[in-house]
C-alpha cells in the first residue's frame, strides 16, 4: 500500500481527496494545523471510507517539525500539497502572513520531497494565475497575468518555485493543478465546505442564506460584458476535482508524465453566470433565494472557464457532475450541518 502525504487534508478539497485516495487503496497521512478546518472532518472521512487516515497536527511554518515529520515518514510515495490560506481580501490586508504561510511552507516541504526516493508532488494552483484571459475557454498556454492579490501571487510564485526546483532536481516530478471554482460536497453529506465566519465564496453564501444564517445574497455586479451581465465562472464539483488529484498522482507514480513539471486546468469547460448558479440552486432545493444586485466586487474578472482538452486527453480525466448535482450536494451538506 503506497503512503501519500496530504497537507491540508482536513480542508475542503483536501478532505474529499483523502476519501478518493483511500477508495483507490492508498494509505493516507494528513498534516493539518486546524487553522481553517475542524478535527471532526476526520470522523467524516472515516464514516465514508471505514478507514481512519493517520493524522498529525503540525504547523508547516515550523521547519524543524517538517524535517522531523519526513524523518518519521521516509517511505512516502507522493505528496499532495493543499495547505495554504486562500482568502483573496484577507491576503491584501496581510500580505506578509500570506507569503510566509503559503510560500515558506512550500519551500520547507519541497526540500524534504527532493530527498525522498519517490519525489512525486502535486500542487494546488488556481485559475487566478490567468487573471482576465484574452481568450476563452482558457488553455494552459494562456499567459500568466500580473497577480491581482498577494494570494494570487503566492500561487504564481509557488508554481515558479516548483518549476525551478524541477529544472535542477531531475528525479523530482511535479504537477500543478489549476482549479477553477470548486463547489459542492460528498454525496454522503458527511464532509463538505466549512467556511469560518461570513463566506466569501458564492455557493456557501447561497446555502447559508437559504438556511437562514444570512439575510440576503449580494450579486456583485450585473453590468459585466456577459450574457446576463453577471460574472461567469467554471464551477466544478469538488468530488470530480478530488478524483483528478488521484489520477495526477498515479501518473507520476507510474512515470507516465511527459516532463518533470506539468500543469493542467481542472474545470468543466462550462461557464455559468451568478444568476444561473442561483437558478440552479432554486431548482434543486425548491426554495426561492433572497438576493439583490449590488455593486461590483473589486478584483473580480468578468469571465473565466477552462479549456479542458489537456486534462481530458493527457490525464484521461473529465468531470462527471453537472452544476445542478453540485448545487444539490452543497445544499444537502448545509442542511446536514444545520440539522434542517
Ligand atoms: C477567486 C479565484 C479563485 C480563488 C478564489 C479564492 C478567479 C477567477 N478565481 O474565485 O482562483 O481560489 O477566489 O476565494 O480569480 N459572488 C457574488 N456574491 C457573493 C460572492 C461571490 O456575486 O457573495 C460572485 C463573484 O463576484 C464571482 C462569483 O460569484 O463572480 C464567484 O465568486 P467566488 O466564489 O468568490 O470565487 P472567485 O472570486 O471566482
């Protein structure tokens, strides 16, 4: 049984990936500092897979702890690195905290990964690296734009750090996965998204409004150059996204990668507007959503959706779930945690 380290494995995408890894027969070790996650997620994972992953509460900013961890686990066959902060607005307020938290930690882990016998590394990147792309759908060759926020910059710099490392460490193999907008929850409703405080992202704000935690959703802008004037994004079911990580990791373990540093877009290829997401929610939940049109949010691009051909053909992966299915799973999860 191959042992895989998942950093941030109790977070939203991390926890769903742990489930898929265990389903595929991997042994999983999770590192998480619980700064934006709950220890209860471990029970949710176990309830779904009947296996409890190994868990170490560890702050990756402590270099010595990272070194010690890898000394204790020198038989790791691959690392999937999710642990990072991801709030765009907060990153503008606290740039140094974001650079330390997202980049120092990456460097400490990479130093250890390069010393492993199996230096297989999967990195959580983001479509944010493209900014407002000139051409849609967005291919992996679209130019990386000047980052709009320190958060976005940590993803761009993170990719550069990994690429530069791969150039000089030939036995290192890495894949950067550029996510579009992950939403939804596991079909069991035992794990899902757990935003702390007021959600910044659209879908948890919708489900919390419907659950009565928020009064009204603000739709940020209806005067964009899009079909209905609201922003367009590529919303991907988190379970589809999680499965892509297992496929990417297996590609590295099998030595099937074309070069030792690759990037893939992970999206559905379908763009949906904010109003279409609301309509989908209303359809699958049978509930009207209280929303109003509000001013644009600073830093939002008008449209972003993925060209999926590279992931479809080279990774041999494609999304299975529709927007409606993802919205229903998000709503079932919200109802479960609110006892509705
Ligand atoms: C952005 C980044 C993504 C990053 C994520 C982290 C882009 C294209 N995407 O996602 O890479 O990982 O931030 O948080 O840069 N909206 C509302 N009302 C709300 C909340 C959102 O109308 O209360 C709208 C937004 O204006 C946007 C859409 O919903 O058009 C999605 O917003 P959100 O869920 O925050 O994700 P992005 O900003 O697309």
